[in-house]
């Protein structure tokens, strides 16, 4: 069953890190009551709170808000390496093409 809400995604990330609600709230600098509201779909966290959650939960804001289903963030260096690798592969294929 796909995770569709911010709440479901936060709970998933917390479970994967074996992190309690009180610890997450403390580490991102919000009250336990605020986190409770986010986890029970009473309200949505602001962008800055989502960014802090992503950092503490070793994920991405895109995953938390549902823009991607990949919970693991890609570092800029990793993405750059992937682009270089793909470009190299394409150049090799291009060089193997015949003139026809």
C-alpha cells in the first residue's frame, strides 16, 4: 500500500530509524504537541520544518511531501557522478554508430 500522506511518510522514516516522537520533536526544535498534530494529520508542517525533518530523518523533503517514492536523498556529488557516467555511455554509443 503506497504512502500518500506526510504523516505516513514521517512514521515510516521514524520507524526505520527507530526514533521516538519525543526525540524527533527535540531534534528538529518543535514541541511534542506540534509533532503529534503532523503525525495525526491535524495540520501540515511548514517548509522549514519539513527541511529539518528530512535532515534529521536522513531523507529528503521531496519524499516527505510525496514528490518521490525514494526515501534516500541523493547528494549533489552523487547526482553529478550519475550524469557523467550516463554522458560517457552515450558518447561511447555515439562513436560506435555507422555513418549510415
